[in-house]
C-alpha cells in the first residue's frame, strides 16, 4: 500500500480566479476549498489526498500567485503566501498544473512560464479552464497557441474534457494510476463516526481523534496548529483573518492518530465584512460539529471579548468537550501572583460551566505549556466513551435522589444512557415541568464527579413517562 509520504505531489498553479479551488473540489468530489467569484480567496496551501478517477495522489491548491509586492499590509500578506508557495513548488512537487482562463494568456501566465523555464525542474502541463465546447476551443485556443502555450481545454463547471485531462496526468505520472474497482467508495465517503464531509480531506485516512482549533482572528490558532503538526502548514502572520479556509492534517501522537482542523477566525454574522467571511464562519461551525474535542484559543492581552463569548457559547450549544488555551500569556501586561486566578474568576463569572473545562495559560510562540492541551486531548477522548449499564444507572440515581432535598416534588421512574461521545442521559418522570434547572445541574455535576468525567459535557434530557 502506498503511504502518504510516498504519494506523488501535484500542485495546481494559476492566477487568481482561474478556477484552481473549483478544479480541486471536482477532483476530490466534494467542496473542500472555499470557492467564490471573489479573487484571492485561497491564501494557504491546501493539501488533499485524492483517490478518484483512477488516480491516487496528493493534490495542492496554491494561492493565486499574481500578486504585486507592495508595502501595504494586505499585499505584504499575499507576498508572504507567494514566497511560501514558490518555495513549495521548487522543493516538493512532482507535477505542476498551470491553470489558465480565456480569452488569452495573462501577464502572470507569461511570467510563470519564464520562471518555470529558468528555475523549476519539475514536470508541467498547461490547462485552459472555462472551455465547455468545441466552438469555444476554436475561439480561444489559437490565442494561446500563437504565444507558445499548448493548453488542454477543459471546463470544471461542465466537466468538459476532464477525462482527457486526467489521462494526461496519468501518462506523465504512471505511478498515480489505480484501478477504479480497487477503490472502496463506501469506506471513502461514509465515515464510520458519522461526520459530515464539510471539513474532511481524506476520509479513508482513519483518525482516532478529531479536534478543531477555533477562536477569533489573530489569537495564534495557526501557530499552535503548526507546532502540534510539526511543520508549517497554515500561514502565520500578525494580520487578522489570515486563514479563511479550514485546513486539516493527520498525525500520530502517543499512539493515537489525530486529525486536527485549523479554522478561520469565527466572527459574528452581523459584522462579517463580506461573503467570504460568512463562508469561513459557517465552515468553522461545521468544523466544531465534526470534531470530537474543540480547542479554543484566547488572546490573554485582549481578555475575554464578545467574539470569544460567542464561540464558547457555540461550543457549549453543540455539546462538545472543550479545552481553553489562553495564548500570549508571556506578553500579558501587569502580571502579578494572583493574575491567573483573577483571569479564571472572570471566565467563571460569565460561564460557570468552565469550572469543569481544562484551561491552560501559555504561549504557542515560545511553546510554553503549548503541548499540554494536546496531552489532555488523549485523556478526554477516552472519557468520551463512557457507558453505564441501565441497571447501574438507576441504582445510582436512587441513592443520589436521597441527597437532594426537593426531589419529593417530582418522581423519576426510569433512566437510561442514550448515547456517548459525549454521554447523554434520558430521565422519565411523572411531570418534567416540576424538575428545576438546579436539579439538572446538580445531577450533571455529580455524574461528572462520581464517574471521573471531568472535562466532559454531560447532558440530561427529561421526558414524561408516557412521552415518546
């Protein structure tokens, strides 16, 4: 079996809005990269292991490389992405797909061809997107031929000539060819844990634990992600909103296969600057839904902002175990012996349930305490599998009710655990309207304490005896 390290690497290169992300999504048979008509959407190098169309290889969606190196922040960031992309092309890629669009070669297409001929030694094919008929071939192909380009005409949108495009790739890299009948599509597209495929790159790479790193923009999520993954995957800068897509990678840690998702900063919908930010926010929510455990990164100097509160509430709403990493503690101004305690008290004031959540103060940049949340993830994942037999649960509740002074107002007939990861319990009672919230909180806390489930959200649902 071919390992991921030995798979051939194929990069899709082109100017902004040529259709690189759309082509990658077509090959992956799912919406992996954010796609929009807004140019310059992709800044990170997105890696996807593709096992479709008789091809098994690693494909990469690179940021649009037609950027102007100016001193402004936005252009500085794009220049940083460009530098990273060119380094990647020169060191790691086996084949470059140079994607162009009509009506004629752009200045970038000429520049990239010159750069390729002078610097790069890898193989390359030229592809002309947005050509969906023979008539359009005759109209636009001559414009490229007369300039010395020999592109393969395709249309990602209509899938025109895609088979020829795929066969050309396989002719150049025969090692990537596999038999279609050898692909286990059921295994590939039906994830046994029931995750949505909105944030999954390689479903057929098994993971034991799936975690999402979330937080408002510019708190250090990508720095933490890169530290844990052991290589620079997400673009890191001091400019808010660098990561717009959701990027994931799979790695081994203490014998566990961990899939880690680095998400775009989550913002309130009403303050989203444009459609792109809305897509990123929506995908962050999906990443939380698809994860086993969520790591929320908070910038210590910024304090607990409204954004942070929204994210904490969302994680709680989605019933996910969370770990808080208070980042940049090394540059926290006015530090004193009781500052950490005061910070915690502030968190507990707004969210009392955080008393049961692991919280770490550290620095992703200096690496201080930055690995501790990763170790805690292994522990929490084991606790998520907690299961108690129905008979044991009912005996436990019978004794517990005797400790609660107001239980006479209602009667619990029966209780059962209906799910795990995390544990959810259903209590059948005579009248659920008589059960106060303080009893539910008491019960959740007691179960967490008595069964050593610290860090795990416990959910208790009430039903009347005759309720379906």
